[in-house]
C-alpha cells in the first residue's frame, strides 16, 4: 500500500487480497489485484496525487467485477448456475450441463 493510505483503504486491500487467495489466486497475483483495485478507488475519490483518465472516467472496479461474473459472452459460469440451482432445489442438477441448468432456471 502507498504511504499515507487510510485505514479504510488498508482494510479494503486486505479484504480483496484475502478474497483472491480464497478463489485460488497466487499470493503475488492476489496482491497485484488488490493494489490495482485500491489504487483505482483512491484515484476515483481524489485521494491520490495523480490519476489517469481511465481511473477517473471508467466504471468503478466493483461494478466491473460484478458485470464480469454475471454476464459477458457466455453469461454466468457453470458453478454460479449450479449454486443457484442448489438454492432453488432443482431436481437432477448434478447430471445437468450448463445449458440444461440455464433452461431449468429459466435463463
């Protein structure tokens, strides 16, 4: 973290890093993702001395992450669909492929 970072940004960094590690990212990759995300948020809120155009004018990193996990060229992942089917107690979900899960969930 850069010198002079607020306690809030320190907590945000640790939370993002821990989440990435839980998802299986390497320690180096987790630290990089956390640093980039926190630095972008600092730039967006005017906490950094310099800020690039993409940091201030692009969509926020939290919104981008949400869009990637639920949409895109193929929509939600198989694991996301399976978890939703599990919550809705869809019968036969363990033998379904991604397309079958989508149909059973009405997607």
